[in-house]
C-alpha cells in the first residue's frame, strides 16, 4: 500500500533501526487505492481522508510508546435509511510496546486485572497501517444516522390509524347458542 510515512513509504518501521535517544516522528497518509481497500475492509461506503501522525518515543528497557492523532473522514450507510452519512473523526491514539520477555506470563485459567495502560508485545517491525486500521475501527460510529433518519423514526413511532374492525361475533356467545341448541333437543320438559 503506497502511503507517506515520514520518509518511509510502506507504513512499516523497523524498531531496531530507530534512534533510542530521540522520538521518531511519522505521518501516515494512505493514498486513494489504500483508502479504498481500507474502506472495504471496514465496511465503509468511502474513506475520503485518513491520517495517523505522531511519534514513537523510546522508553526504559527497550520499550516504545506511540503517541499520535488519527484524522479521517468516513462515509457509512445510515442504519435507518441506508443514506450515506459522512463523519469526521479526530481521535488521540496511544499505544505502548514492551519486549515480549518483559510481558507478564499468564497460566491458563488465571484471572488478571487489566491495567488502564495496556501494553502490546514489541514487534520487530511496527506496522503503522495496522495501528491506523485498529484505531479507526474503534472510532467509527456504531449506529450512523442521517438527518432523514430522525423523521423516519418519528413517523414510525406515531400510532398508525387502525381501520375500524367489523364487529365479530363473540366466541362465547356462539358457544352459548350452541349449548342452548344442544340442550334444547335433549330437554324432555319442552
């Protein structure tokens, strides 16, 4: 996927090649074919703009912290009318990566409390496209609605006029009548 990424056109950063004494800036902007592929993957009608810009900050013990801003303009189908709904997304993104040997090991069935700052195992190559995809998928509106959706929902909520029902005979009255006819034929006093 051709994209711009602070001198790296692939969106992939080999962490062992980065300087450990200063942050490494990046600016990932997928081109049109890459945005179209990402829109298909996420079930969007279109992805007009997408950008993940920030920096990788070296930390203690070989760890890295990614701090970035996600910006995107997405088009989704309205959940009520299926009309296109355009949404602007601007979200902060922060991820922490730590060497695998420093990650806590869990035995099967062990309960663990998940910390607020979740950490991922440190990859050899950081795929910024994957980070952008994950952050965008989490930021998408779950139930996008067009302006016409409110009118459609209001119309659906109004009680519909029910046609006047024809008067149907009471089923108990029909049973009573049947009972009277049957008992009338068996009645010796009449």
